[in-house]
C-alpha cells in the first residue's frame, strides 16, 4: 500500500470503522473499503474510488462477507462498476446451510 492509499484509508477508517483505532483498522484495508462502499457519503466514496481504483473495489465485492453490504449498496456498486445489467444483480452473500 502506498503512502497516499494509507493516508486516505486511515482518514476513512477513523470515520467508518469507529470501533477500532485507525492503526488497527489498517490491518484489514478491505474492511475499510467495504465499510465506505456500504455507508460512505458521496465525497468519501469518490475519494476512495479515485484512490484505490475500480479493480480494488471489484475485488472487495467479490470477496464480500455476509452482512458487509446492504442490498442498496450491493446493487449500486454492481451497476457502477459494470458488474451487472439492470435487474441482474447477483444475490448478497449468504450463509449456506448443509
């Protein structure tokens, strides 16, 4: 992670991963990215997308854990990143019972 990414993620962690210190949150940057993608305000989402790039945002969706995204954010990011056509958003991650 370069210094610019680190600075941006540290600032966002302070706001969106409030239950950890920014240093603790930086141990898992994907969690910070997912949290901003899910509940971030417009300016923070734009700053994140510009800083980390669409590839990293796509990877975050691909690796999403159960409960990391609400349905609205999940659909928005699939459309914004060109991962789904209208009406064809994949289901949210879910627990699979044996």
